[in-house]
């Protein structure tokens, strides 16, 4: 299977033509393509609706996240579209590390709708079958769909019916739209299979009272199915990825490939690159390219391609001539390398195919010398010794450095690397002691702070820079706890957590212990530790437990109701759920403050959303079984670690496992405990003794002999 991306326009054209569904699809065939050469007068003749409707304009060049990149113009008039296009059409733009020219835009009617009417649908192929993904919240802020979306695997020989879709995918979809969505997804899957798609994503899919609208679409098809789908596909185009232009040499080789029984492929990755390949065999081409990348040559690899299927001498000559022409256009200060290799052939006459390459090398010997090209040859197969002999001779006669190897030499050994002198190893301690030297081993390691220089350094950041950039307590905590700078909203969230956990009155166990110790005449540190030692799963220490419990349930894929029932069946408490005083009717404002901030600033909150669904279930059973402040901070902190972009998934899970979340409560509540200590000292309170009438004495009856 060769999965190749197609443009959004091509994907929608095929969809509108061939999808069969009872859902009313609107805006069929309503799109207009704009390029730098577009005649606007002719465009308006062909698409008169451009004058009467509000419009959306966006580039159609295989660019992801166009909305977040500011590459979508929304709710514009035709004049507004022209003004929007003026600084963009034909201009260079940067998308991540890729830079390219915006040359192809799509204009469509603007569809007024609400966020609640946006959905996400995706189908993609795997070895086991086709996965169908659905999420009831679509749009550019959909987040990590692999985590959030409902998934359904459809086996290779299985069919997808609307009832299965409703049961497995549409659990969170609005009830009045389930039939429409089920019909559309069923028709979409049949269309996906019939036209040999390998990937089909619609985000957002909008369902209004008027019908279904396909707003944004991304798709790939199996290019090897061209002979099956030619009638429906037509002359389908496979545009290059954004940032890589389509070169005429690629089209020339593709034309040669189409006219021959052999396989000739060429893709230019970096025309200014230093390392070029001419590899026989599709599998070998992958292995050679992967090996070059694994050895650190990813930025130097200039091309990818293959010649195989027993090409004739002339075909091999044309292929080699094209590559030599490309690699001798620009000089490289370190010279260039051409690797001629391949797998061990089964039936191809290696000497015959090498004749075409030798002809091309002779024709380009001048430019090859001028550009200081070194050629490495490694090949095996029928008559390969003769082919290698001819290659060696052409190197001697032309003066081009050509190094020839057979199958006895490993592929990674044909281009020798410069030997690096071994590093100096410190002398062993016993030897150093005998010689009067010393090498004292470190007693322990640290990675968060260094006080040895002219100024204090927090995780690599000088203290002056910390104050200059006004990082605050949250920023410093990020450096000392997590060894990295956190986003501004994360720092603010940490500070908010410290504020809301600072104190909760004198009645809670930790503050109570601190007060008793203070009134007993103990010092600040003793009183503080007395309060801190009460922190555990039942008081304050539920942050870690709640984070682990909810994360485990969410990651395992069980729905909130199953999770609640499972915990009830096992007789376990759900950490982070429940409050002695607060309830659904008397909400905890600390939780509400944090919830409003997290929903407004976090890029995604899948675990928090899961916990809130659990809260709906538990509060329906008992009103005080709310998501308390410990539970909220725990799940929200997991969402921050997983989705802020500063941590890998493994790092996020590690910080949860080692107890970082409980540290937030300990740090915050220490402020309150110290406050209670100072308050008792200021008020000059005496020794505390608990009253008898508040103690239930339960003693055994008097036992007489």
C-alpha cells in the first residue's frame, strides 16, 4: 500500500460525488479554487454564489492546523476575501520548520453555527482493520483526539452499520442528532472503502437544523489502487507536502516510470543536500535512507528514490543522468557524496544496469570533479563482479574517486567515519592514591540548583534572570520541581493552587494539631511539622491518589459510570470525591475559581472532563460527593503536565508517581499552619486541654474475681 495525500478540494469532490447517505449534505460542489494566475472575472462567471454569500478562504496545500496559524479567513465578503488574499497569495510562509509559497487557496460558503454543532470524525487504516474515531466536540481546539475520541475497530471483512455507530461512538452526541450522524458516518465509511482511502478526517463536521456540512477535510488514498479506481478517481493529483516544491525532474522520472515496465522513482528532499543516493530496489531504498538518517545525515540527505524491475540500459542512463544533473547544480563546501547501492538482486543483471550509470558518469565527469563528488558503490546479485569491475575502471579513467564494495562489506562500513580519539578515563582511585593524586567520588547528585558561581542558579537559570523575567513563585517552582520553564498559564495555575490550599480554618486536623502544639509552648518548626504529619489520604494528601486513580480509569478507557460502579463493587473510596461540609447545593468556591481558570486557559482538559462526569454520577447519589479541591487540583495538574507541551507522557506520569502533586498541598498549607502558629502566639493562648463532655469514654465493665 502506498498512502498518498490528496488536496482538500479533490477529497471533497470525490465525497460529494460518491457518498451515499440519508443525511442531507449541504454545500455540495460549492467551492472555488484560487491561484496566482486566477482570472477573477472568469471565476465569478463559474461561481456566481461568490457575490451573494459570506465566504471562508483557506490554503489547500496539505497544511495542518490552519486555523491556529491564522491561515483561515472567516465570514468575509468577496472584497474581504481579495483583501485577505493580497498579503498571502504567492507569498512565502513558515509552518513549523517548513517554509513554502502559498499558491493554492479554496473559497467556500461560510456556515454560521455554534460550537455545540461541531463534531470530529476520522477513519484510518491499520493492519488489523480500519479505525473509526468520533468526538462530540470538534473544531480547531479538539486537542488530543487519540485520547479523547471514541474508537471503533472495523475488521477487514466486517461491515459498519448505524446501530454499531450509535452504540460505540455516539454516546456523548446530542440525542436529536444521533440518527443523522450515524447515517453520515456509515455512508462515509462505505465511501472510504469503495474509493480505497487510507485516511479520511473531517474536522469540523457541522450538523445544523438545515443538514450536514463538511467544513475541513484531510485525506490520503492508496495510490496502488489506481487501476481499480481510475474511473471514479479520474486524473487524480498528489500534491507535494507544504515546503517541498514539485520539481520538473520528479515529473520527468514519473513519466519514464509510467512508460516502462520497470520501477523508477525520485523525490527531491533537499536539492542543496550533500548526500545523494541511487538505490536499486524499493526495500533497499528505504533501508539506505533510514540508515543515513540514523547515522545523523537527515539534514544532508538530498533525495529519495529507486530504480528496480530490470530497467534497460537507456532507462538507467536517463535516471542516473537526472540525478547527476541535480547534484552538480550547486557546490557544497565539503564536496558531495553519491551512494550507488541496492539489495542483492534476484534476476536483474547488475552489470547491464551499471552500463547506463557508467555512461552518465562519463558524460558528467567534468561537473562531478568540479563539485568534488565522491562515489561509493556497493551491490550484489547476478554478474555483480563484472559491474563492480566496470565501476572501478571508470573511476581510474575519469579521475573521479569511486570506491567499490561487494556484499562482503557491511553497508554502514562503505563510507568510513573519521576515527575519534578515545576520551581520557580518570585514573582509578587506588592508583591515584599511590601516585599522590586523588579522585574523590561525589556523595550525591543534584540537578535543580547550583550556588558555586557568582550568583545562584535555578535549573540552569541565573537568579537575576528569574527576577528580570518576573517568573513569580509558580515559575520558580517549575524550575526547582520540574527543571524547566513552564508556560505562563501553568505558573499562574500553580500559584492559584497554593493560594486556595493555604488554609481552610482551624477545625481541620492539620491546623488543629499546629494550634495544640503552639499552645503547648513548642517552637515554630515543631508546630508546623505536627500539622504536616497529619496530611494523608483523608486530609490533603488525596491529590496524588486522586490523580493516579482518575488517570488509571481514564487511560484504561472505561466510562465514568463503569468506574463508579467498579469502585463501589470493590468497596473503595474514590479519592478526591466528597466533602464533610460542601455539597452540590453549597459548592466550594475554591473549586469553582480553579475550574473557571483551567477551562479558560488550558489547551485541553480530558481528565478534568472525565472527573466532572464522575462527579455528576456521585452527586446524584449523595449531594456532598462532589469533586473536592484535592481531587480537582489532582486531575487538573495531570491535564497540565500532559498537555502544556513541556513534558513527554513518560515525564508527566513520573512526576505524578513520585508525589509532586501532594507537594502542592504541603507547600500551600504550610503557609496556613505558620499563620495559625503566629496567631496563637500573638493571642498568648495557654495550654489546650480537651473538655470531658466532648469525649465518649467507652470502657469495659468492672470485672471482679
